[in-house]
């Protein structure tokens, strides 16, 4: 009988301790992890993450002469359509216009008897899974994976699209090492990519705004966003082949920061603002000016829409903003860098340049401030 009382007392004490622990934790201030910050670990180096990476497929000769068989062109058969930049065309209402390709399309090295690609797809650097879309109908990317990588520049992304499947071990928030198998090359979604043109679409770049989901909720209330902050509008890619070539040339001295700072400037834009976009807090070394308190700053931008060097505007530049209702001013643009200008962030206006049909939305995303 006495033993029974002892057991009952022990149970009540344990319950009291658990209740007290729960109460204390409820009173502690909540903790949160910034969206794009990955805590340093042995598996995720924070310096030059892409410097010592792997190749995204078994093809290790991507820097050889561009040729059919190495890269997969679109139905047009034009080889350049597999590369990065304004290399494609689109159409609307009978009008044909240049279209921008954010990455490269790598052709398979091996196929099975039915012609389906057999190549595994690898992560190019240590990182973390942030999106594993296993439903081909959710996006023109089909089945795809997005990773983030902690780099000295700041957190960057890589994207692997049109997969046949994703490895079971690939789950959101899971760390992966360079060379880990993400899945198998494929042709998803099937209404866009036929089996005969199976390939891997590969991207690497930066994220415009960590508050993108809130921007979407306000600007597109009636439409669902299935991709979180890693929606294509919020991802700005650089040329993977140019990056790989720079990595091969510099070896251990490669730096993504240096790589971006050496990209050709497509245009410079003067932006009226009382605050900097969070972009320059996540990639602080791209801000080349001193402290900023307004009223405007100047930003250099790559062909692909990557914000490069940012600095406070000079007094002379500020006068170009005019009076009330100040709007951004495109200070200069380089036609040779813009090429066919498939991104359409800027466009010719008389003798000068102004924000183009896609430029206003791009800038709105960049400058959005979370409420």
C-alpha cells in the first residue's frame, strides 16, 4: 500500500515539473531565425561556398565549345536557346518579342531504351534544401529543387528543374553536401518538355527580397503562391557558364562577390528612397557607399536583373529626380550588354531610357518593406 502512495506521488511530481517547464517556456520571448540565414556548420561553409563545388550532372566538360549534344536547345533548334540571356523569343497577340533565359539547359549524357534521360543531378555546393517541388503541374519548372548556400557574399540559391523525380532524402530544411544526388534528369512538365528534349535547367543567383511572400499577399491577393520566397520573380540569376569559367580560372581564389562586381553593368538607376532595400543588408559588400539616410541612391544592375554596386546619390544626381511624386530615373544603359533585352527591365524612351514593362514590378519587389 505504501509503495502505491510513493508511485502516485512520483507521478504527480513529474506532472508538476512538466507543467512548470511548459509555463516557463510560454513566458520566454519567442525566438526566430531570419529567413535567409543559415547557421554555420561543418557541412555548410560560409566562405566562397561555390568555389569548391561539383558539376550539376555527370557532364564535366560544360566549358568546352558550345555544341549540340552538350546543351539542349528549344524546339527552334537554335543552340544559343539553351544558354543564358536574351536567347529566346516569345509571342503575344501575333507579336514576337525577345525572351530571357535565366539559366542553362544541360543535355543528358545517357538515355535508356525508351529515350528517357538516366543522368543523376547533383548539388553543386554544400547547402540546404529550401524547396522540393514534386508536383510537375505546379510550375513551368516541372519537378524541381531549390537550394540555398551560405557564402561570404550572402546567401545565394541554385535551382535544378525539369527533373523526372526527386530523391527521397531531399526534404526542405535538410542540409546537403556538394555532389549529393538530388534526383534524376527528366522532361517535366510533359506539355512543355518532350522526352526527346529531356534536360536539366540549372540556375544560380541571388534573392531580391526576403519579404517576397508578404509582397505577393498584398499585390496578388487572389492568386496562390506555391513557391514561397523562391518564386521565379524573386530569383535573379547570373550566367552559370560564366561563373563556372571564372571558378576554373581562379581556383581557390574564386569569390562570388568578385564575380558579381566584375559583371558588365547593363544599366544604372537612380532610386528615390528613405531606406535601403533589405537586399543590401543581406549582401552588404555590394553596397559600396557610406551610411544611407536618403533621399536617393544609385544602383548598377546586370543584364539579368541582379542589383550590383549600390551607393548614395550625389547632389547633382538628386536634382534629376524633379519635384513631388519623384520617380526612379534610369541614368544610363549599355545596349551592348542588354543585347536583345529580353528581360525588359529598361526600355528606350526617346533619346534616353526608362523602366520597361517588367522593370516596375522588379523594382517594387526589391524595395518592398515588410510591415
